[in-house]
C-alpha cells in the first residue's frame, strides 16, 4: 500500500510540474508582443517534446547512473537499468523529465522575439542532453556536491539557476531586440501584449509549484511524509506570497504606483527562492526568504536591463538565475538544522556558496560554447526584416491573432 501511495504521489507531482509548461508559455507570451505569440507557444511545446526524448535516451543516465569521480553518471541508454528510488524507475523518470524541461524552457523567455526556431531546438537539445544532467548528478545523483552536504531540495540551483545562467549567456550573445536601447544606451520599455496572459501564467506556475516542491518529497505514506508534505506546502505558499507583497511595496515606493508585471515576477521570485530550502526552513524562514527575493528581484531586473544591457523580455535571468542562487545561499542562514541563524555556524553557508559558484561556472561555460557554436553554424538570430515582421509569419507562416493583429510596416 505504501509503495502504491508513494508512486501515485510522485506521478501527481509530475503532472503538476508538467502543467507549469503552460504557465511558462503564458508568462512569456503575455510579456512579449502579439506578432511572436505562436512562435513562443511552439518553443514551449517543443522544448518539452525534445527534452523528454533526449532526457530519456541519454540525460537520465548521466544524472543518476553510477558516479564517475563525482562529476558525471554512467551512461544508461533509454533508462533501462533498475534504480532504488522508493518508487518504480519509470515514475521517477517522468518526475525528473518534467524538471529537466523546466530548466530548458527558462531560456526561451530571455531570448524571445529574435531567436531562430531551429537554433532554439538545438540548444534545448543540448541543455537536456548534458548541461542540466551533469548539474543534477552533482546534487541529486550522488555527485560531489551531495557528498559535501549541499542542500537543494527541489532545484533552486539545479533547475532554476541552470536555466537562468544559460539564459544570461544566450541573451548576451544574441543581443537586444531592435529598438530596445537608444543610441546612447538608454533602455526603452517594449510592452508585452497581454498582462492578462502573463498573470494567468503566474497563477498556473504558483499552482504547479505545489507539485514541484512537495512532490520532491518522493513519498506520501506514513505520518513523517505527511507532515513533511504539509510543511512544504506552507513554506512554498508563504514565500510566493511574501515575494509578491514585497515587490509590490518596493515598486510602489520607487515608481509611485504598484507595478503589475514586477509584482507577478515577485511571486515567481519567492517561489524560486524557497525551492532549495522548502523542506529545511520554518514558515517564518520561508516568509523571510520570499520577502528578500521579492525585494531583490526589482533591483536585479533593473541591473540586468540598465547596467548589463542584456535584453530579457520576461525577467527570466533575474527570477531564475539571481533568485535561484539567492535562495540557495539563504538556506545557509535559515535552515533549522545547521543554518547560521540557528547556531549552525558558517559551514552550511560555505557549502551552499561552493555549489552556487560551481553550477554557475559550469552552466555559463557550457552555454557560452553551445551558443557560440550554434551562432557560427546555423546562426542564432533571425534577420532584421524577420524580427520586425514577427516570428509567427516568418518562422511558422501564421498569425496568432489573425483577426486582430496590426501588421508591422517593414522597411528594407
């Protein structure tokens, strides 16, 4: 009975995390322009499809196969070996597959509206093949970070920072959208076409996170697991709520009005931030982590936009990269067992910092090589004419809003 209940719980968690793909698709679509909506939906669909096959064929073994020096797992083509995960191997495989897809789809938002579709498929393939599974092995597959005692319960670093750092490199290499910066380097706002769709996406993601974090308990039978899952639900929700509240307050103070899109991203910042320590902190600690993430996200978005001059239409770099790293580090302060604020000293914080730096270095180095190779071969960016006309027409031969969309006037 316990085995069956645990299996059903893991599969339910996988289903909820899969639904987060819809959330990412809606956030990205709403925060960008109507002329690229179909392209964005296609990317969010196909990175999951491509990632599912690649991760099953290669990535799962690299992540969970017998460790080779604590760096990479042994190859297990098509996940044919049997593993002791407490649930059937295939249940664990599908749960890990949807996590891999999340890491890959984060990159889409930061490079939206100017990336070739074939190039997007190519880098999603390689993120699912090697960049993500290696990090996953370090932390969850018995690699060197797990041996050090690194805490990342559900993936602030493994999933979100991997996606965020890859997005930073990709967005920097591909360059900003046409019209994003003036000649003197001043950033201009390019409004998304539907704040409603963006908000729907955030609500879907918040809902799906109740599979992302509690599902990572990987078992539901018995009073200990029941208590743990209930606690993780509470810490997850409190962090999201505090992230939204603090982002709203900060923008209200800075801009004179509460900013809608930043408040939406504040909720996501809180969710990303709590994901590492969701099972290790108290509700009070979770509220603090979410609140800190909600404050940091406002300044991180401005820093990426105005200082780094990196055009990220949805704030993916700040939400997932910055707040993923931040949340991982904050475990070292707020973990009830070993946290600095609970008398545990600096040991855990030091381990968390090592993990954050190691994952950032690996991901950005791998992503730099990957994007440069793609750019030098098939090319990363569409032409100026294609970008101005919109990727729906030029890449897919359709219009997402055929009866409503205004056609851009394109000058050669």
